[in-house]
């Protein structure tokens, strides 16, 4: 094997897109025993506009403890659910555990 050729950013982005698949996912965002901050809804609206083919986001209260949480359905080009979870945490600003609220969970399935 020879040395890898240097490629431009555009070519690299094209190669990465080929590795991604069109994925549909249900996403639940919760913050432990507390309500999700309603201002996160605007961040998720921007996420849908910039990253998704189509998506829907809503705040709702759970039936058992009545905690406010976020439910989403998204369709986007991404390599895996694990990567989607990581991307959501970045958009929410929760990729640094010191800045994330206690008990935060992003569940993608």
C-alpha cells in the first residue's frame, strides 16, 4: 500500500456523505427529575432546519411524574444512531459533562 493521497475538503465531504445513510429516528430528551428547559425547543428547531431532511419536535409532560421533556422525530443523513446521539448533545451544548444538566439523557431509537 502506498501513502494516502491528500484530498480537498469538498472531496472529503463527498466521501463522508457516501458513508452516511438516510436515517429516521425517534428522539427523547429528558433532564432527570426536572423539567427540560423550554428554550431548548428553539435550538432543536435550528437543528431540524440545518441538519434534517424533515423533522418534528414537541414538548410534552410525562404521564407518571408530569416532567416536561422533548419528543422528536427526525429524518437525516447520518452514519448511526450513536453518532446522532453525539450530534444532539453537541447542539444542546451537553457534549461537555461539566456544562450538561444532572440526569440529562438523549435517547435515539
